[in-house]
C-alpha cells in the first residue's frame, strides 16, 4: 500500500463532505494540505478520484468504489481503537491463569472471586496443571500468569513471592508414640511416608531439603492429588507431608497431628510467575497488583 493512513482519512472526509474547504475545516488543516493529499493519492493510485467543480468535488467511479473500502477500513480501525480502550479500562478482555489444584483451592480462589466481582467483563480462564507443566504453558503462550509453588529456577521467568508456607509431616493416632516428641529427619525416614508424585514442585523441594542432609526419601505411596495426602494419613497408611497452612482444618479435627522435627523444613513460597521482558495485559497486570497487595508474611513474622 503506497498511500499512508492520513491520506485515506483525508480522502474519506472529502468524499463525505464533497468539499476541500469543508474537509479542511473538519480536519483542522489548510485547504491546500487537503488538495495536496488528494493529488498525491491520485498520483500513487494512478487514477482520478474526484471531479473538480466550481462548487466542490464529486467522486469518480473509481473514487466511489474506493470510498466504500476506505470507509469500512476506517470503521474497523475505529472499532479496534475503541476495543483497545475498553481493554485498558478492563471493560473487555480475558485473562488466562495456570495453577495446581492445591494452590488454586487454598490460595488463589479468593483472588479469583474478588477479581471477577470487580471486573465482570474480563473473561477468566483457569487451567489446572502442576507448576512445572504450567511454566511450560507460560513459555508457549498458553497462559499469561502462573501461580505456583516456588522456587522456580529459570532465567526466563520473573517471580513475585506472595505467601510463605510451611511443609510439615502429619500422622494418625497409629503413630501416637511420636506425639510430643522432636524427632530427627533420619528417624522420620524409618516410617512409611506418603508424598506427592516426584514431578510436583513441592515434592522436589522436600527431596532437596533431605538431600542436603545426605538422605534420599523413598515413600511407600506417591499421590497426584494433595487432598489424598490427608485422606491416606487419616486411614493409617503412613505419615504424609502436607502444607500446614492448607491443613489447619484437618488438624483441628484431632484425628491427625503434626510431627515435630528437630530440624523443621525451611519455609517456602507460593508466587506469581510471568515471562521476563514480556509486557502483561492490563487485566493480568491488575490481577498481579491485587494478589501482591495482599502478601502474607512468613510464619516467623506473623
């Protein structure tokens, strides 16, 4: 396309007003600028677009045809600009988030509810995946935000820690001899352990913590769902590794208790992950601000 957009805008106004002077007044430019723009457009397209008459101009056959296309194109551009403004004001758009079931249920749900109430025009799309799977979706453009278990060691990923959580071990009354005692990590490994599957980020964190002491965990049961950890411990199948903040209700019922370790696992974080160097949409940026403004301090600071 040889002509620029401004030339077509001038052409459209001239076609509607059928007057160079009227078009100049509407566009706040000189009549000579209008005349020059139309002349250059006719030269570039190699055809006459208007018949010049003493009382104005009339579109030629070619000019009438072109006016229809230009009118449609400018209309689409205007609609696009209006839609963009709606996106800026969060009156239209979508937000795709990926998170695991545990994080979605115990951390993310209240923020999704608040965001949806404040910005009902934004279409929320939620994908349930493990943190590692979610990061792959983030890199491929399938989602814009990942909320997952930290740490994430990837130079392409920008991380905003949002909440500190504590991994603990819980047991049923079958292991009542451990209640009230502080045991070592080595002694804990003598009991049947129930953990999440090895690819889960929270499981990998626990494995690394034990490896630092020279221990390798060999669980008797590996599960893909967090809630099953509590259920399996409750029916005496072993000692489960869970998140204290997400298990408070189960522990309050009394059929499970927390095992005290001489060397508790260090707290870790749940956080928001985005692609480094990629500008977030207005909806995604607002969601990040919403969650970040409500950060929960580590348990040692509470």
